C-alpha cells in the first residue's frame, strides 16, 4: 500500500513512522530541534510547491529516517491511509 505525499513522491505504509501537522508540532522546541538536526543531516526532502502543512517521518533501508515536508494536510494524508487500508490496496 502506498501513500502519495506530494509532487511525485509516494511511500509504502510500512515505512511511515508518523504524520505530523507542522503548525501544531513546531510550537515545541524539541520538534524544531529534531527537524533542524534532520535537515543538517540531509534527511529532509521537500515534496511541496506551496505552503507546507505537514511532515512525514519514514524509516530508511539503512535504519535511519527521512523527513518529507508536504503541502498536503495531516487530515488528508490520514484519510488516504485509512482509505488505502479499507480498500485493501
């Protein structure tokens, strides 16, 4: 099962660690620090052309994490996940 994150990027459901709303989570200093470290490590991928609304943390094959920044809202991404699971994709 796949989730479309934006632009041409899709990830498999089993790689998704978490889907987070940018406005709500970046209030926390620890989240801002996490995103800053991920960006410094080159693990942030921007998959949007508009104002970012969410970020998705995915597991990598090497045991690390990749953070995708998306213009698709958290609610829409979660609905896509639920629909994908219900449809048995």
